[in-house]
C-alpha cells in the first residue's frame, strides 16, 4: 500500500469535496490531530507508570499518565 503525503491526501479529498477550502481544511485538521497524538515513547512510559504502580488504582494511573503526557 502506497503512503500518501499530507498534500496528496488533501488534494484527493478536495477533489471529492469539490472545493479548495476542502484542501485547506483537510491540512488544518490533520495538523490539529497530529498535535493531539502521543509518541510511541510517551505511550510506553505511561503504560510503565500504570503497570508499576502498587498504591493507586488503574483508573488513577491512567488519569495521571494522560495528564503527564498531554500535548500542549
């Protein structure tokens, strides 16, 4: 499966939508989503915190990890 660049995906989407605004919106949405994502290292670190905790519940560990690794 061939990977598309962001620009190629936006162009293909804008053709489906039928407007240049679709192109701009697609790129803006993809950049917004990327800012909200965690890296593999951040996820592994969060899981490690959760699995090594002995005095907190799992829910509290997950909440703590989310707060620690929240992208700003």
